[in-house]
C-alpha cells in the first residue's frame, strides 16, 4: 500500500532530482540511516533538556537547522514555496510511540490526531531494516518530518502552486 506525503518547495523538480531528492541540509544528515536518525533525535532530547515527547514538535515547527525534511500527510500542509510535490512511500507503515527520551516506544495503530505527543513512522518493524524515519505530529497539517533522505525516485509529481486550481 502506498502512503503519500506532500512538500512545498521553491526548487524546480530537476534541481531536486539532481540533488538526489529531498535531502536534509545539515552536514551530518545526508545519507543518515534510521538508527543514526534515532540517535540524533535522542541527542536533541539530551542536549535540549527536553522532558516530554511533545518538545520535539516545537523543535520541528520552529527549526530550520537542516537536520530533517518537512512534509505533510495532507495536501493542504504543503502550501508554501513555488511548487508542491507528491511523495510516495510504497511500503507498509508501522507507527510507534515516541518516548520521553526520543526512543522508539510501543507499537500503535494508525495514530489519531487527538493528543499532543508525536509518533514515529517506519516502514519495517525493526528500525535497522527500515528505509526511513518520520516523526509525525498531531497538528492540523499533520506534519510528517523525515529525519532520513527522501530519494528522488519517491517523488511522484510536482505542480506549480501558481497554477493549482486554475
């Protein structure tokens, strides 16, 4: 089953493809494995003095550190930039609680949008075998932040926001 994500961006599709897809800009982020992404998030909890899982939601919303790639689980969440991209993850998704130290917690059913705590999305039950790590937030735009690369082959389409709805 395919799962779709949406991203607004100012770059044209050919520039994103030439870069290898949507790749986090921070020096140590490109090519990051899922296990490295989890370790990075855990270090954010320690270094940021975070006490609860919801603290990462504030970081994601306020951050432009380049350590992740923001997307949305709904089309309306990708309303910025000149282009709107549709991304697919063609694997079964597994949802897990994000614990108070950034670790992967208990497996969940598909998350509801009630509550404040973010959650992890993986495409395998074992992080070491997953292709990506997403932190989902319970916001109106259903923010879904990749802490791993989004390969260009996962980008299905691009639309100019200047022509959408015309």
